[in-house]
């Protein structure tokens, strides 16, 4: 929807041009002796200038990036206020004014990052939504704080810029960094479902909500009926927009369900990727085409075309070196589509157990007493071979190893630095309650989802001034999923049961995953890749012999290391683009 940048208890010039891609329609400012706050607006609901931000009422000033999906219902609880706009921002402002921050957060349903300034208390509140859909960064500067929807404007205000080596090691190991740190020293992410209070007397960071499971709904029929009712309400509310709405359609379970439910309320234009060349990641356009024809939806194919310029834009806008080619696919689809709002099936895998690694780890839990060499793995090729390699590598390891691309030995060989990424993952994992399956889902919800999938989804959609909405991460779906028995959340059982009533053949499709044919591109640009990877030698904590070995194993077809190689490439471009 938008982007904001501000300083509190410190005076620094605000460079809002670095956020204009997030909000090209208008720029707004608020400033007093304590705060400087700038806002770039992407107009989605109430296109009038009256709905511009920052917005103020009484003692409160707000800047808000996101959408409040139940704002029309909340208006009925705010009848004493005289509304000047039809925006959800004004509803949010009055909700906080009437009910306070924490009680207000209990009432709102949406995706958001918020800065709320209380003039009377001389205090700011930084707030991020429950799932972490919208990003929010901050850095402490002297006795004050700098905060923004993205990292680049914060770097522009700081006097010094350094690499956060442990975070960068996490990126190499997992393709993303899973804690509150970023790859830039002293620049932090506000964690999902957290509030940071900051004032002259100090700071306080705390959660306002927690994702946990209660296993109350055990009957699949009951779960199905309740899901259909809730999901219908969710999709209906997420279609509210004063501009055109589109959808990413893969023909898989998640996007198919969204398309089916949304078609009752609004005609959407759908977009799906086309891969010209075969790769380990398969094309899904033909499946999306079949579904779009059944529903009467206009579908446009977006050809995956990669070059050095697109790679650099990917690295620049994503800001942290997340080595996942799915981000490039997101960038290309948002660049092609003309809708200001796009709906995605993101989150369905984390909430309803769709990833193959959940099945793999469940298999391990059944057979963990056997040494891995005692288990027969057939000699297969392609993605199955890659998955088997990974299963063998992480056998007898905790779940978070399934998210990694190296084992302990590899990490010791690759990095000349006293930091162990798996210990950091363990600190998060050990604090999670539940059975082994629930702990997997919650760990991914806390780490992989907000700091990997949602990070690239937000950054690369907003780079093209497109707001991405994710119905499966709606607060109402999250609360519902917390009540479900573990069995119902395995292998998307619930979603498959719902979809059987509409298109049972979609249920039979094997999951293909969202990515991009980056392996083919790496091979076609082998000389460029090798040249760029050599630039990593400027990082004195990297063992280049190990790096070269990983690259050679990929290009000699000894191992499926293409994502590790792509991560090397991304970090190399990141070092140059951010001038390290």
C-alpha cells in the first residue's frame, strides 16, 4: 500500500525518494520538536487526497502501511467520531484513540506496519502484523531512533554502514536470516506480532499475540464447514478496493481456492508464469489455463526472462541477500500485471502443512532409529534426487536442518568465523511447544514465512507499486487454524477436502512449488556466475576453496547445488550494489 520513514528524538533529513516505488501517488509529512515523519502513498481505498498520510486526531499521529480488512465493521463501534474519509486509515486511528494500542490491536484484522505517535506522552509505537506480512525496520541513533518500511532510507541516515557477519552467514546457510537482525549491522527488523515502544525514558519490545495450537476441532466435516464460512468472509473482505484487483494463479490448491471463492464477488484478471525452457522447477501455466477457463477468468501468461539487469533490480529492491529465485518470478509478474492489487496464495503451505519437507521429516520421525545407510533410496533424477540428497544429509538432525543447504561440517569448512547458525536456530526451536509436527509449522511461521517468503513478496511487489494480499494469512484464518487438530493440518488435508467439492482433479496434482528456472539460467551464464562468485574473496570470513568446490559440484553435475550457487551470486551483487 505505502511506505513510511521517520526519526524520533533525533533530527535527520528524510530521503523519501528512496520509497517512492512503494507510494508514487502522494507524499506527506508531519514534524514537531520530537518526530519527523514522511509517507509515500499508493492509493488503494479512498483515492481522495483527504485520505493521505500521516493522519492525525487529537493527540495521535499515524502512518500506516497495509490494509485493515474489517474497517467497515469497526466503523460501527466508532459512531461518536466524525469521519472525513472513507479510508481504513481513519478507522484505525480512531480505534487506537478509543481503545488504546493493545485493545485496539485485538480488534483489527489486517496486514500492517504502523508507527503511532502520542504527542501527550511523547512516545512512539512501532507495530507489525501477526504474520509479518508488512515489513518494518529500525535503527537506534544516538539517543533516538530511525524507522522505515525499508532498509535503504535508514542506511541513508546513518553515518556508518557495516556487514552483519552472523546474519550473512545465515543467508548463506538457509538463503535467509531468521532472527530480528539484518545483513546490515545495527539495523533491525521488528518481529511479527510485536510492538516497540520508544520514548525519552527508554524502550520496550514485546509481543501482543502468539501463534500456538489448541487441537479443539477434531472432526474433518466440522472443520470443513467452518473453513468455508470463514474463508468466504476473508476473500470477500480482501477484494475491497477502489482499484483493479488481480490474482497470481498457478492452478494449485491455494490459488485455485482463492479464485473459486473470489469469482462469486468480483471478476479478477489472473496471471501465471510461463517457462520457455525445461528446468528442475516445472511450468504450471497449463494447469492455470484449465482452471481459468472453467471459472471464466481472463488469464495472461508471463514469460520468465532473466538477465543481469533484472538480477540487479532483484538484489536492490529485496535489500537483504535472500537467494530464492521465486523472488524474481514475483518481480516479473508484478512488473507485467497492470493491477494495483494482486492476491497470492502465499501462506497456505505454512498454515496447512503443504511443504514436502513436512512429509520428509514425518518419515524421519517414524524411521529415525535406523541409520541412514540402512534405508534404501532409489537412484532417481531431478527434483526427487535433490530431495533425497537433502533427506540423507539431515537424517538424525532437528527439523531446522531441513531448511538449510549445508550440514555442520560444510559450515565449518565454508566460514572462518566463530558463529554457528544452527545454534541460533535451536534457540528459537527450543522455545516452541507442541508435538513434532506442530513445532515444524510454528517454527516456519516464526522464521521462514515472515523473513523469507513474505519478505521477498512485499519488497518485490512494492518495487512495482503493487500491493500483494495473502488471504491464507488473514487473522481470521490464523485463529481458526490454531483450533484444528494436527491431523487436519497434515498435507493440506482440509484444503483438499474443500476443493474436492469444486475441482477434484486439482487435488490429485503433485505439488510443484513456486520458484523459477534459475538453474538453466546459471548454466547459460556460467562464465558470469564464476566471475561474480570470485568476488566473494573480499569477505575475509569466507573459505573460497569451499565456495569453488560447491560451484564445481553443481556445474559438473555431481550435486544439486544450484540454489547455493545462486546465493553466492546474489551476495556478490549485493556487495557491489550496497557498496561494501
